[in-house]
């Protein structure tokens, strides 16, 4: 039999076609997927530009400290004047407020104002401090250890350096050394019902009205 080189070339060409087809059929799935078109970036969901977390609701007011009554006092409270009415007021936590501008101290029981009085305050050299102070200790018969044993009946101490609420003569033209002076009969009433730890809020020009929170 005579060898024909054309047959050899044809056989090699056919084998190449078959081999190439086998390789394409055996291509892994990932290779095929790479040839597929991807998603349109314009159609991909995007977060809203103005999306913000929902605001948390404000915590509810503690009703024990919401003002439910203000004493019906007509006009400014004069020096030496005080008011007291706790008739029919239910039990509740005590809070004392002092407004340095109005020069008035108020006593609240469970949100009901039961007492109010004009006060003596400190001078510019010895001012009454602003802030929230718990009653640290009480002494019904107390004398100043700093100012010549001056009597300070029904003392309710507020600070480490001796600022206190106490009984005194409240008259125009008088001042204290930083303490909050109230008429002695009024001091006796407050002393009898205010426990140690009661918060005293000393502010300047802050007015509270019905429905406000005493502690917020």
C-alpha cells in the first residue's frame, strides 16, 4: 500500500477539531458564567440617601414629680410672708425648689405645691449656689460653727461648706452668708416632713407650671 501524506494531514485536522470540541464541552461552570452578562448597575437596589434610623420616643414622665397644683397666691410673696396648705394632698416624694430671681422657695409633695415663702439669700460676696443638692443632714437646734454661734433653727444642710435651709427673720434689707433663710415657723413645718436625701433645686428665673416635671 502506498503512503499518501494528504491522508495524514486530514486525520490530524479532524483530530484537532474533535479535541477542541471536547475541551469546550469540559469547560467548568465558572468559565461559562464568566461569559454571561452581569446585572445592570442602574437596576441594583441602593439604600435611600435620606434613610435615617427612627427617633426613639421620649421616656414617659414620672407622674410622682409632675406638677399637679400650684398654690393660689395672688401677687409677689412679700418678705416674712409664707403660705402652707397640705390638706387632702396624697403621700408622695418631696421636692424643694428655690428661684433666686423671684427669691421664693416652694415645697412640693407628690407634685402638689404645699408651701411657699419669700427667702433670704446670700450676697454677691457669699452667693447662694445654683444646682441640685440633696438634704445631707438635719438638726432642729443648730448653731453656726462659722459665724459666732448664730442660731440656725431647723437646719437642713445642703453642702459640705455649710450652705443650708434654716429658720431666721426674713426682712427686706437682710441677707445671708449663702444660706437660704426662711421664716422660722415655715422652717419648722418643712423640717417635720422633709426626709434626708430630699432634692433641692436651686435655679435662677426658672418658672414651673402645671404639667411640668419637677425633676426634668
